[in-house]
C-alpha cells in the first residue's frame, strides 16, 4: 500500500485508488439525513398533558408516516422496508431545568436508546436514534485545516453589518502561503 492512498481492487483492469478526502466522504453526514427536532416540536406545542398528533410529519421527515407526542414521550410511526405496514417506536422525553435569566424554565430532550439525551433523532434504518448511534459526522469534519479556517473567516464576515460585509467580501481572502504557518497580522 502506498502512503496516503488506499487500493480498492480492480474494475475493468484498472486499479482504483482514493485520496484521503475521498475516503472521509464515505461516512454519512448530519446535514444529509432527515431528522426529528425536539425544538420544532416544542415550538409546535407538542408537549402537552394530552396527545397531539402530527399526521403530515412526512413532509418534514419522509420516512415518518405519523407522529404523536405528549409531555413524557413521543411515538414515531415509520415506514418499514422489512415489514409490511408501519413500525412504531416510542421515545421518552426528559426535561432539564434552564437557568437563563430570572424566569428559568424547562427544556425538552429526547432520550436515545443508548441513554444519551439528544436534541435531534436521525433515521438509522428501522429506528430513530441520536447522532452517535447512527455514526454520523458533521460536514465541517470533512474539511481540511485550511478549509476550516476559511469557514471560520466566512462566518466572521457574515456577522458584520451589511456595509462592512460588502467591503469585506469585495476583498478576496489572500491564499495561505504554501508550507508556511499562520502569520500574525503585525508581520
């Protein structure tokens, strides 16, 4: 095996090799998966003392046929490829106390099958689970160190006022010198 390359075998007599960045992209990302968000359900006033049904939740998450929620758990009815009809999954809701400001309050979380509390549940085949159980990574984790710095600079530029932002985006970011460490502004 060559350093930095992976051999995958032969296709029509050609040896196929992938670079390090191409190997990283084989994992699924959070941004590419449909998710059920606890904050969206909270805004929709789903966590009440009685059952609240969302029959058209499939528009948000295509694998869900119906979703029911109450204060202490939700029921997800999803389409199953292995079984005929739908499959039912019950997910507990846990509440944490928020100490924001003088009023406080409580925040809902999903309790995953692994025991972690999660803000979003992703479709992991037959069941919905947290990001760790689904083995998902974030899109920015696929970027190189230079790409992450570029993303950070772009985020800072977007936080400027619109006049400053126009001036900042007019100037292109200078390319980083090859093989040099980051230089301070005073140089």
